[in-house]
C-alpha cells in the first residue's frame, strides 16, 4: 500500500513539475513578446513567431498570439505597430485570434479594418470565413464591401457564391470586380453573362480585371470537367484585342492543350505585338509532340519577323529534332533578329548538326553574341570543341577571338592544349582571351607554362588580364610553394618584358609562409631605374599579404620623392597597409598576445609618420580615417591638429568625434578641449548640437 502511495505521489510530482515547466515556457514567451513589442522590433518578433510553429509548440503559439492581441488593445502601442501585429496574427494566428479580429472589422480606422480583413483572409478556419461573411452582410461602404468580397474570393469561399453573384451587378467598380473574382474562383457552372457585363463597365483597369476573372472562370470550368464551356469562353474572347485576346490564348492552351495548337497559331499570326509577346507563355502549357512541332514549323514559313522570333523560341524550348531543320534554315534569314533567335536556339538541341552550325556561325562572324550564349548552354560541348579546334587555324581577327571565347565552355581536356598554344598568338586580344579562358577551365598543371607566357608578354593590357587570371588559377594549387616557385624562378632568370606583371602576381599568390623569397625581388625593383618596375614594386607591396615587411619600404619610397606620382602611390599603398596592420593587431589583441593600448599606439605612430609626408588632402583623409578608429589620446591630439585645415576639416571632425565619444569617460581632460575646438570649427547645427550634448553629459558625469 505504501509502495502504491509512493508511486502516486511520484507521478503527481512529475506531472506538477511538467505543468510548471509548461507554464513557465508559456509565460516566458509572453514576456519575450512583450519586450520585443515594447522595442518595436517586429523582425525579432516575427522570428519568434516562426519558432513556435515547430511541432509540439502549439500552446506556445497560442500564448504568443494572445500576447499580441493584448498589445493591440493597449493605448501605449503606436498604431503603426498595431498594424504590424495584426499582420502577424494573420500569418500565425488560428481559432484563438478570430473573435478578436472579427471585433475589429467595424473599426472606424481603415488601418485596423484592412489588417483585420487580411488576417481573417489567411487564417484557415471556417470561423474566420464566417466572420468575414457576417461583416459583409452589414457592410455598406463600397470600399469595405470590396475588401471583404476580395478576401472571401481569395479564400475560395463557396458559401459566398450567392453574395458574389448579387454583387457582380454592382455599379461600384471595386465591388463588382471583387465579386467577379469570387465567382471565377468558386463557381462550377458558367456565369458568362455576368463577366460579359463586367467587361463593358468602368475604366480600363476594371474591364481588365473582369477579363482576368472571365479567363480564370474558364480555367475553373476546365478543372471541373467542363472543357467545352471553358473553350467557348476563350474563343469568345478571341474577338477582343490586346490584353483580352492574349488572356484568351493562354486560357485556350490551359483548357485545350495540343488540340488547340492550330487555332492558337492562326490567332497569333498578324496579331498585335502585345499579343505575340505571350507566344512562349502560351506554349508553356502545350507539351511537345510531333503534331505540335510540325504546326509551329509550318507557321514559321509564313510568319512576319516578330512572330517568327517567338516561334523559333518555342522550337528552342521543345528542342525536338523535328524542329531543327526549321531553325537551321532561319540561321540564314534576312532579318537579324530572326537570325539571332535561330543561332541562340541551336544551343538547345542535342544534335551534331546544331553544333556544326554554331561553329560555322562563330567562324563566319554571324550573330556572335547569340552564338557564344548558345555554346554555353549547348549539350554538345565535346562536338563543339572538335569543331572549334578544327576551325581555329584558318581564322583570324575578331572571329578568332570568338572561337577562343567559345572554347571556355568546352571540355578542358580538349580545349586547354589548344588554348596554351594560342597564348602565343600574334593578336593581343586573342592572348587576353586565352588567359581568361584558362582562368575558367585551366588545370593547375598549366600554371607554370602560363607564368612563362606572362613573363614574355609585351602588352601591359594583356599582362593585367594575365595577372588576374593566374592569381585565380594559382588559388587552385593546394601547395602554397607551388604558386610562388614558378614566379620566383622566372624572376631569378633575369629581365623580361613581363617582369612588372610577375611582381604583381607574386603579391597575389604569396602567403605569409611563402613571402620572404619574393620580398628580395620586390625590394630590388623598388630601387630600380626603370619606372615601370618601381611602380610594379609599389603596387605589389600595396597588396602584400603581410604589411609589416613592406611598410617601411613604402614610407621610404614616398619620402624620397613625395611630390612625384610614384611617391604619392607609395604613400597610398602605405596607408592601405595600415588597414591590414590594424586587422593583424586586432587579431593579436583578441588572442591576448598584445595589449589594446600597445596596438593603438602603433597605429597612431604609423599614421603620424604618414601624415608628416602627406601633401594632398586625399592622402591625409586616408590617415584620418584610420585614426578615427583608434580610441587613443595620442590619436585624438593628432587629429585635433587638422580641425583648422579647411581641406580635411569634415573628415577631421568625424575622426575627432569618433575618438572623443570613446574616450570622454576615461580621458575627459583630453576630450573636452577637442570638443570645444570641433564646436568652434563647424557651423553645422547638427554637429554643434551633438557636441553640446556630449559636453553636458560629461559635466553631469563629474
């Protein structure tokens, strides 16, 4: 007996504990929701709503919705926030929200009425639909009546069909079109007369909405097995023009499919451009078949250019071999738009004839842009590669460039050997395209040979393309030394026209572990007589993976000739590397290898050295930007010295303010005079107000 009582007590205790845990979880949800609403953080609140949609969290969802409802009723919540809360109820609410939302339907404020309607429209329960129907029965204002009808229509509320039918005769455009939409979505019997009447009333927008509803009505009839009635509606609308005719053709395709192909093509022929534009959309609903393809091909023969383009696009989507002959013939059409459409269509066919025609188009300079796009999507890449490779030796100029561009999309095992050979082409444009192609499909094994090619490249423009391409290709080499070794070996071999490019490449492929051997060559180039080499050395140092070994070199180069273009370039590179040094020092601070004060002091010192050399505002601005991110008194002092410089005053004020706001509690004596100086230096009312507020806060903090 005692054992039984103990078991019962244990079960009661466990149950009580579970109940308490559940109550705590629900209470926590309510508190969290209240805090987010107080902060007006609707994004986080929506995320919280998403979380309670998980399985097993129905009680939490209910409590969350109750909390939202409670806040909508509070006067201290702004109306805009209440509107957002009502939207959330529509997304996440269920039965617990219906009565509250229904109570808002008569609300005088359109915001609450509209949001309540939209919420009830989306809540999937009969209670929500009943609330909308009840409100509709008493709605007098046309705007509100239209909104309720529209909500019931989108719900597909069949119980509202009698009311839809009644309001379809309304003189109000919004009410009438909403009612017609409702009939279109729920009626299983034809209601043609109502739609015909609607299509003749009101402004163009209302007539167009009535037409849409009529076609939707035809779709509904087709779905419930009344295809002939549906097609009758569509055929009737063919007598209209423009939008209505286009809608009718789409309806015919959906209701009748392939059986309506000839009728559709006949009505598209000679139609307005706006109607012809939907040709592709129409045939999306008609599956490919021998009869359909044959009918489209037959129409191509007599179509005008605009319609012919659309029909060729249909044949491309089908990619049926039976349509290829028509496309091939169109490649030679007199109209350029037709030719371009046909060449583009070739990329859809899994047929060697299409591949051969694409190669011929590229080799002949015919619709090159369309041909290149077709090569990219063609399923015949291997056959294309064979054809392009065979054509390449006999082609020159822009057509040769196009062939090389096309090889980018071809299998690497076939294309790469040919591209490597073409890298020695006499045409610089071809050589550039080779680098771009190999960037995409080249294997790491091609890297050393391309480095050699870059070393011998005479064109600076091609060198620039080559550096970018080789950097990308080098990134695919797993061994870091494999990226730098070919470059270092070529630099060690002596002078070459591409030596500046090799230096730039070295900075792109080196890492901290592999940088030391390359620094020797970069430093040598920085002291060279050749200006191109010095420029390349500076640019390489600007992107060097580790800022520390190059910063003094850059500063020295700038000091040597501060007014020259190279001197300015060196100083800008130095400033850029300060940014990299900031990141490096910040990492050391996070890892507790360096104190924040020491890190900040070094950056301020580096900026001080740069500011001493800087002659132009652009360079000074760069250093001021770095200083503004260092909350150190020395930096504040340095920045304050530039508040009187009209050329950099704006940037100096911003930097000084950044530092001052970070230091005003710990270094008030240093900050206060700088704030006073900012106030004196600017006439901007916002700046002066911000400064005065901070000064007052500092006084209050004493």
